[in-house]
């Protein structure tokens, strides 16, 4: 795996701080978390818009962060912006434990899929560049984490891990930082009503 991708995944896994703060620092205080996320999202949007409109700032931003940016992110919003928006949606609309799990699933599952898929993946899907090995890593890591979150509801952990794995693998033009937490959150919320 190339160093820029490792750096990108190191940043990606650090996004687990959002659900950790929500659960352990803010004690599932939805209003406080939304306030914090609103401030972070607004700041990020201002930086993004300024970066996209101002050539000098764009150049400076690219010098600092260019190594971890994907090609399309040079002239579009970065994954960080999508991540913050999806975190706000999760906290706003999902039950607290599901919001916590769906945000954490993104950091854990997507990172595991990329690290294992890029390092050991041999069987690629026809529709995209992702691998079966990466999908298995995504499923196993999120299922284990889900068992810890939903201690007495192993079936909810299983459903969540399946949802994350599908969202991570499916080839639709929605950023993974939105697709993974929101899809898994919706699926787990529906499952929780049935269980």
C-alpha cells in the first residue's frame, strides 16, 4: 500500500473520535453534538468554498493536504465535508446507539476494507475496484464492533455489519462517507423496530 493511502486511512480512522465524543464525552447529548457538528461542518464548508474559488488558497491547501486527496477532491468537496454532513444526519435522525454505531462503522469498516483489500485483495468485483477480501474485512471488523455496542442484540450487530458491507461495496455515485453511515443507520433503525 502506498504511503499517501496509508496517511489517508490514518485520518479516516481518526474520525472514530466523532462517535466517541458523542457517547463518552457528551453522554448522547443530541443538541450539544449537533451544535459541535454544525460548527465543524460550517467551518469545513467555508474552507472548501474558499479553496475552490481562490487559486492561491487552493495551491496552499494542496501543498498541505494534497498527498491525502483523491484526484476528484482537488476540484470537489473532500471526504471530510461529506463525513461531517453524514454525522449530523446520523445524530439528528437515528437513536443514539445506532448513530454511534453507524458513525463508528464508517471509520472501522471502510478503513479495514481499504487496508486489507489493497494489501491482500486478489478477487476484484467486476463493477468496481474493490475486493472480496476487503468486503470480508469490513464485515468482520464491524460485526465484532457491533457485538460490543449491541451486547444483547447480536442480530442487530449482524444486520448492521451486513448493511455496512453492502454500502461499502455497491458501486453508486455517492461518497462512502455518506453512503455507509446513513444506509447502515437506516437498516439498523428498521431492524430495531422489529427486534
